[in-house]
């Protein structure tokens, strides 16, 4: 499926544009997200918030625009390619590789890619704690990130 979407996306670019490909994929019943997953087009940060699904207590809404002002660069979150499973794109979706349960050869499962079981540490939490100690109001409680009404 992913390969197929990437090939369609490549062909579409030659034929004249993302809009056409998006329409085509929608017509074919592919989620538009597949267009971005692992495709060479995925080079700029999404402007609309991303919904990270999976946790029973609700999806997490992640907004690049707000975060880039604080994080500064992509590499803060999008780590370099690792030999166990090389990246297909510089900013490939975390969920391509980090799943529940972990999919070998990757050993870091979905939750661990973002935080430890008690959500006291991890990529998202560490920065939120640091920022909060400097007067910001970044979420550290489960229900402030995982919200049922996020979908
Ligand atoms: C604070 C953390 C963070 C920073 C900084 C960040 N990203 Fe992301 N990015 C994410 C997360 C989380 C996702 C969602 C991954 C998923 O859906 O599995 C994501 C997804 C993406 C995707 C969509 C991937 C796909 O195939 O669906 C692209 C493209 C992307 N980021 C590009 C960028 C670029 C370019 C920058 C720097 C200008 C950047 N990101 C900076 C956390 C970050
Ligand atoms: C192409 C696959 C792939 C993608 C995409 C990917 N990772 Fe990873 N990640 C790995 C591999 C391989 C490791 C090494 C450890 C392992 O095997 O789990 C790793 C390790 C980690 C670790 C453990 C600490 C470390 O650096 O070793 C964290 C945290 C992590 N990834 C978070 C993320 C986040 C957040 C994203 C998206 C912004 C992401 N990863 C995208 C493959 C990937
Ligand atoms: C480089 C630091 C940094 C990293 C890394 C980071 N955040 Fe944040 N995040 C912040 C700050 C600062 C705020 C509060 C922004 C403000 O004060 O308005 C925030 C706010 C949020 C919010 C609340 C947004 C709102 O509209 O209220 C969510 C949700 C969130 N972050 C999720 C995440 C997730 C998920 C990750 C990991 C993929 C992550 N963040 C990684 C700094 C960071
Ligand atoms: C800063 C935001 C943030 C906070 C706070 C947070 N989480 Fe998460 N959590 C995430 C993100 C992002 C993911 C990966 C996407 C997903 O599964 O929703 C995740 C994933 C998970 C998963 C994995 C779901 C699966 O399918 O494997 C569990 C379980 C989880 N969180 C539980 C918790 C608990 C319990 C707390 C509080 C003790 C908590 N989280 C606090 C952002 C957060």
C-alpha cells in the first residue's frame, strides 16, 4: 500500500500536481495521509495539527507550527536514520516504525517513542517540563494530551 501510494504520488507529480493525486487517492479510497507517508514529498512540516491515535484514553493533537517556534529544528523530534531500520524520508512518520506492540527489527514501541509508562520522562515530556519551569504551560498530565474528543 505504502509503496503503491508513493509510486502514484511520483507519477502524479509528473502528470501535474498534488491536487490530482490527492483526488485520485481519495477516489481510490486511500486515506490522503498515505500520500505523505514515506513519500519524497514529505519535506516540509505539516501546517495542520496531526492526530496521533492509538492510546485508549484518546488521540493526541500535535501542532508543528506552535512547536517549531520552541524546538527550532526538526531533528529535536525526527531522529537520524538508524541502521536497524533506515528512514524512507527525512521526516518519516514515527508511527511507520514505532507501533504497539513493537514491530521487529524496531524495539522501541509506540508509547516509548514519546514517553515512559508513567509519562514522567521522554521526548515530549522532558521538553514540556523544562519549558514549564520557565513559565510556559505545556501539558504533562495524561488527559491534557490524550483527549477523547480529539477523535
Ligand atoms: C516537537 C517535535 C517535532 C518537531 C520539532 C518536528 N516534528 Fe514533524 N512530526 C512530529 C510528530 C510527533 C509527527 C507525527 C508522526 C506520526 O504521525 O507518526 C510529525 C510528522 C511530520 C511529518 C509527516 C510525516 C508523515 O509521513 O505523515 C512531516 C513531513 C514532518 N513531521 C516534518 C517536519 C519538519 C520538516 C520539521 C522541521 C521543520 C518537523 N517535522 C519538526 C514531531 C515533530
Ligand atoms: C524508519 C523507522 C523509524 C522512524 C520513522 C522513527 N523511528 Fe524512532 N527509532 C527507530 C529505530 C530503529 C530506533 C532504535 C531503537 C529500536 O530499535 O527501537 C529508534 C529509536 C527511537 C527512540 C529511543 C531512543 C533512541 O534514540 O534510540 C525514540 C524515543 C524514538 N525512536 C522516537 C521516534 C519519534 C518521536 C519518531 C518520529 C518523530 C521516530 N522515532 C521515527 C526507527 C524509527
Ligand atoms: C522543544 C520543546 C518541546 C517538545 C520536544 C515538545 N513540546 Fe509540546 N509544547 C511545548 C511548549 C513550550 C508548549 C506550550 C506552548 C504554549 O505555551 O502555548 C507545548 C504544548 C503542547 C501541547 C498543547 C497545545 C495546546 O494547544 O494547548 C500539546 C498537545 C503538545 N505540546 C504535545 C507534544 C507532543 C505530543 C510532543 C512530542 C511529540 C511534544 N509536544 C514535544 C514544547 C515542546
Ligand atoms: C505530552 C503529551 C502526552 C502526555 C502528557 C501523555 N502522553 Fe501518552 N502518548 C503521547 C503520544 C504522542 C503518544 C503516541 C500516540 C498515541 O498512541 O496516541 C502516546 C502514547 C501512549 C500510549 C500508547 C498507546 C498504544 O497504542 O500503544 C499509552 C498507553 C499512553 N500514551 C499512556 C499515557 C498515560 C497513562 C499518560 C499519563 C500518565 C500519558 N500517556 C501522558 C503523548 C502524551
